[in-house]
């Protein structure tokens, strides 16, 4: 072993062969780690992650890689969710309304009232937008909270294309759950026919219907291919019902208890699930059958609903 002169500086290679071999081994291992990083993450990632010693750089690279992977996965997941939501919304807007019973009070030529066939569709004056009053000799106005409803008629077999020139016959009970012509022979209010415009829309001015025992609040309607077939009676391509929003019904009946006598108590005894018409429908069908309404239980409501017909 060579002696170091007194006062000479100390260098790593002055520690002998064993020390030198150890240093060479450490450098070789360090190079292998760098090569592994280059192979696993790419040179650009290594350069971005380098900022300190060997162990710190390794930690930075791992963090950078994890963040990039998480960001990409999140972005992909968000894109998938957006697509699914859009698709679901699109398909739910074009659902065919289920056929429902016309019930015992349609006055569309299919049954009798007071001993004779009843068909208000053939009567002069049935084609109208405001159905709140009786037409003909009576002229009585049905009391109740005002409601304006615009119906958009679409063809579920043609990408929700508007069905222009179709006729819609709308009817429902009054505020106390009574039907004109049947329960009230002297009246024919809350019944009317409208023809859809170029956008497939028809608007009715009416009242919020009451709730009678055993049935959830509802509105009846029939769809015909033309006004001529509607006024001839018994030629409907769809007979169905609309379901009134339960929270609004509760508010309307509670706020206007004198007009809607008995409705609050009747509503408390029935749900959509227990209703003998809506009870067997799917959630998607119930959503399609429920109009969207805005307004108040004191001033009235304005709403819209899309009715799908497999035409």
C-alpha cells in the first residue's frame, strides 16, 4: 500500500482497491435504475421528474405517473358518464305511452249515459282550446284552479317526429271528482278536442282535476289521426291517461280545500303503486305520463307533456 505524504488531500481512490470496487458497484446499480426508469416511463417523464437525488427522483416519477394515470381514467369515466346520460335522456323522451282504459265516462261513442249512447265528439262546439265551461245551452264554468297544458304529440317509430294534424280529445273530472254528462247530465264541461299544429302541439286551458275515491289524480285523453276521425267517434289510435304530480296535488287540495272538497282525504288513501290504472306501469312510463308543471297552488299552473304514439 502506497504511503500518503503528510498534508496531501484525501481522495476516494486513496482508500484502496476494496473501496474502489465498492464505488464501482454502486455506480453500476445507479445506472441500472436510471435505465429502468427510461424504459418504464420515457425520457421526457424522467426529465420532468428529476429534481433531486436518486431516491427523491424515483418518488417524483412515481407520483407523476400515478397522477397521469388517475387523470386519464377520470377523464375517460366522465366521458362515458356524459354519453350514457345523453343517450338515456334521448331515449326516455321518445317512449310510447301505454294504452289505458277510457274508464266509465268517456262519452266517445263507446258507452251509454242516462240510457243512450253518449258521444260528445259529434257535438258542435267540442273543438276548442278552453274546456273550462260547458258549450251549448248551459255555459256553466267548472270551478277549480286554472291549468294550461300543452301536449306535444310525437311518433315513436320515427325518431320522435312531430305528429301534425292529429286530433286529441281531453277530458277529466271537476274539482269534486264529478264527470260532466254522466254525474252531471246538464253539463259537458272539461271536455274538448284540439288539432295538433306543425310542431305536433295542442294546448288546452282547463282546471287541476280533483281526486275521487280509489283513483290517483289523472286526466283522460284519446288520440286520433285526424279531426274527421275524431268527430266521427270510436276511431282512436291511442287511449291513455296522464298522472298528475302528487306533491302538487297535495298542495292544490290543501290550499283550496273549499273548492276541492274531499280530494285531500281521497289522495291520502291512494298511491301510484296502488292505483288500478298506473299501478302496473314502469317508472319510465309513469315519468312519460306525468306532465311537467310550473306555477303555484293559488295562481294556477302551466305545463307541458310529450305523448308518444307508435304511429
